[in-house]
C-alpha cells in the first residue's frame, strides 16, 4: 500500500519520505490510513482516505459538499480537520485513473490534517455530554448555510421509508439465496416498519425544515483533543453531510452510544440506557434548542426508533445482497449487526413514551 499512498502524497505536493503507515479501522465503508511523512527533521501525519465506489456513487458531489461544510465551519471559528489541496490545482480531492486489465478505473482520494485524540469512552457522562454538544454545535453552526449550497440533497441520507423499500426488494430478489435464513428478522422489521417510517414520510411531505445535517453521528466521529473537561470535542467525517432532517443526528448519536448489550452475537439482548439518553438530550439541546422548532424537538425520540430500525434494515439488505456495502470481518457480521439493531429498536419502541417525556423536560429546561 505504501507505493500507492506515496503516489497520492506526491500528487498533493507533499514532500518527504513515508516512514509509517497504519490502516485505521474505525469506519465501516472507506479505506483510511494514517501516514507519517518525514521531511528533514519534521515529521507530519496525514489522514489519507480512498472512497469505496460501491458505497459512494457520486464521489465528486460528496467531496465538494465536504469542502463547502469544512470551509463554513472554519469561517465560524469551529475547529475541524483541514482538507489539503491537490498541488497547484487547488482542488481538495484527487481523481486517480488506474489501469486494471484492459480498462481504466477511477479512484477518489482525499488527504486531511491528522488530528491527535485522547482515548476516551462514552461510559463517562462528561465525555458523552461533550460528544452530544459537539454534534449539536455542528448542526447549529450550519443552520445559516445558504440553501442550495450542497449538491444532491434529494430526500436526505436518512430516508427510512426508502431503506425499507430496498430491504423488501433485496428479500424478494434473493440474489445470494439468503432470504429463507432471515424470515424471523424480516417479520420483526415488518412489524416495526410503519412506526419507523412515519417521521421520514412526514419530512418528505414538508412537515419539518430542511437543514444541513451530519447523518453519521456515532461516537467515533468525534475526536477529543483533551483528556479533561471540556475535552475539546471536534466533529469529523463529513462523507454523509447533506440536507436532511436534524432530529436524525440526535437519534443516531443515541443509537451509537446509549445501548446496553448482552446475549450473544447471534442472539443479542439490547436495551436503552435512559440515563445516557438524558445526557445526550441535554448536550444536544444545549446547542440547538434555540434554533429547533417544537415539531423538530418532538421528533427526536421517534427518530431514535427510526434510525435504529433503518440501520437494521440496511445491514440486513447488505447481507442479502452479498455484503457489498459495509466492510465485514466475518461472513455473518452484517446479519449479526442487523439482529443487534433490531433488538435495540424493539426496546426503544417499548419505552417510547418515557423517551418523549425526557426530551420535553430537557427542552423546557433549556429554552
């Protein structure tokens, strides 16, 4: 891999010799590397990423959106990873054409500033609060980004209704002969479908404002630059930034951090940690309560169900289609993740009224 990253860095005009290269495994989709370059006595680390063409169907569009969002945040004084320009062109992503057999394949790469981070976990309430505030600050900062600046907004990333349609299509087509194996999961997702889809259908009909949203607000997409409060939380990974519904950003941060997992990989037992849910609600609303309207706030708890059921559907769809989207470490990983998120969605649904009350209490306190 070193010869490839050296080619990339040279195209970016970065001088020096590569003295270290490590693949980073935090993401589920793209290939990402930390590359250390020595130029004289100076050592600099860069984040180098190759996009997964199976997952990113419009890479130029996605990368241009990243540039718009990064520049907007930096102008507002919000720290984020700098995108390096490609040589004298000034473009901040690279199209690399590679001969493969008798054809030419186009690869898309980007190089970012590598940010050092403290090793913290979501088990510490203060860290969880800092994460939630960072995502809220991100959404609030982009609230005044002029309409139309981002390309390809369409319905937004979290089109729960659309993801369920893809699941039923994959189950009907059964390209890998796996549908019979997942009859129970399909039945249980069908039982959740109407409730999970409601918010996305109401958003598509115009009931909620269109905002710029992150759409992948998991714990790993925040870097903590300090070991002590306020932890210096920085939001990263803008691959999925587009116009959408803001409550999904809150909901996905809950999904990624507020679950208590037991059982086995094949038969998981998952429940929601309501204390963590409250901390995340407090942090997110601290930054956003003044910009969100009442329907958006009311949608925060139902979106937690929607995003969790949606991800279960996405993992199951990928399993049925032969594991083409998400990176997997074992042949059953997508199925196992689908089951875990399905179990979590069931628990969220059972406690929905309590979650709505928590949101109302926190919103009233922070307004």
